[in-house]
């Protein structure tokens, strides 16, 4: 196999150029939640099965417009200028620089505050009865920004604001339960990660307890319509890599709020840990390889590279046996100089095993070692989506079958809109009112 040059597809299509060289400067980004923001419609988000119908795909009472996957890929590559206040998040383990909204009723997170987003040809504007996304003066889609969740105004008995414990990513409650990592601040630090940024800026707490998370989950479900919980963790210097603690947190949410839960962790040193996680009632797991290109993995995530890509496949095999096909996912980040052929081949091999490769464009995090990069060109990410998504559908996997987590939500990728023929698949859906 001939390796494409970094920054190119195999056929020579360019990947987005960086603004400046990578650096190892200390974390200096900020994490903020802006507000106030407009209220969203009272109808809560939920998933629905799509079926092709005359060039569109039906979900509930709405249809997916032709070209929606292309539009979301464009927005996630170029970013979105906004003329209205919007809930967004910076720092953390992801999604970073995430402006959260629904586009034509479908969940999306897009860069809104990064430097390159300020030069985007796309803009979100207020209208007489809602909001719209425009390019060159032409209206392309209906938009609905996420309002500030109501549960953010609550705090625990000892005075910790709920939003410091778990955030609402559209309709998914999300938390990094241990906001420290054994790799942060040393030679093993993942260059795309900003897990220490929000902690350094006082926007979260170092360790969330199962009791805290259960309390917040009930409030997020009842007050803001959260439909699942996604829990990740910094890696701990223990054989289980933090998997058992994050799973216990997930178990507490499951028991208190009844929400399906995904937990995310690195491959543990002893794979029996994965069975222990399953025994706690967790619905889905994310074990994230980040890149199928071993050269890129060694450069951007040295500790993960020591586990090795084959080590991830061994962990996935054990996890699929414990959780079932489609309930195991892995992030695959595009735009780090990876070989696209290796990327597609790795995704297909994972799919054959029953693993959902959640393919996303790089979202550079302020304060990370990749803060000076930009997202990859939309044409590049969409080309990868169009090779991976049909393969998922052909193997009987899809976002509609995922119980919880990032692969269920799909807001950080446009891939699920291409599962099957045309712009169709499964993703978080919110019925819009007015201005439709």
C-alpha cells in the first residue's frame, strides 16, 4: 500500500493547512458557557428511524433534506459565525469549541469561537420566527441553538454547581469523571486533548462521585430532557486505567435516573476488566484508538501507541463479546496527517468485528498541543464518511442501534447521515416549531 503524503488524500485532495507550528505551551485556554440563549421548543429530542422517501429520509414527522450531510461537514470544517448568543464549550476532553445546535432538526456541534471559524463563509442569523444558517446571503437551513440548560442553575448540598459536575451536550449528559490524566503535562500527553484546561480554569472539579452524578442525571432528565449519559475519564496509573471507577459512576446514573449509559476508557491491562464493566449494567463502551495510522498515533498519542493498534483490536473483540455488536465504538479523528487508506481499512476491519468507528474531524482545543491547527477540509472528511458509512450499513450496523454515547448522539460528525443510500441514517432529532 502506498502511503499518501501527510495532508493529502490518496488522490491528492488537500487536508486543511495549519495556522502555525505545534507547540508545547502551558494550558492557557478558557472554558465558558455563554448566555443567555434562546429557549428551544418544548418538544424533547429523541431518535427515530429514517426511511428513504423521494430523495429525503423521514424521521418522525420530518424529513432529512438532501445535502444535509454535506452542509454539516462544511460547518464542522469551516466553522460557523454567529449573530446570536449560543451555548458552547471550550476545553475538556471533548467536544471542544463546540457550538451546540440543531440544524434542520438534527443535532450538530460546530466550531464557533475558534479563530478560523470567524472567517467562515457560514453565518447563523436571527429571523422573525427563529434562526437560519446562511452563506453568501442565501438561506440554507433552519437552526435552533441550545438554550442554557435549566439544571445548570442548581447546586449540590455542599455548594458545587451542577454544571461543574456534568454538562448537557444537546440531549446527552456528559462528564469527565476524573478530570486529571496520568499523561497530562508530560511526554505522553495526547496532543489533541484539553482535559487539563477546564480544571486549570476552575470550570469543573477534579473528581466527580457516583452520588453527585446520579443527582445531576435525575435533574438533567427531568428538567432538560437528557436521554442518555456519556462518561469519560482521564487515564489513571492503575491496571484498569480508570475503567472500573467510570463504570461505577455509570451504574449510579443507571440506577437513579434510568438513563442508558456509555463509559469510555483505554484498554485495561487485564481484559477481564471489560467483563466487570459489563456486569455493572453499562449499556455501551467507547475505547478510542484515535487514529489507525501507527505513525500518526505514535506522534499524537504516545501512550496509546504503546498499547498498539492491535492492542485496541484485542480490547474491542473482548468488548463486543461482552456488550454486543454496535455497542462498542471508537473515535477516529481526521485531520492529523493520517493515511486515508489506512483509516478506511481500519474502520472496515473494526466494523467487521462489530465496532462502530465514530469518524470525526479534528476540533483543535485551545490549550492543547494542537491548538494552532485548523479542522480538516470538509471535502476530505466527507470523502472518508462516504467510504465508511455504506460499509456500516452493509454490515447491519448503524447509529440507530447504539444505546448511548457519542455514536448514538452523532452531533460531532456528519457520517450517520450517509448510512445507507443518500443522506440518511440515524442521529439525534429534535422536532422544530415555527420557521420551518
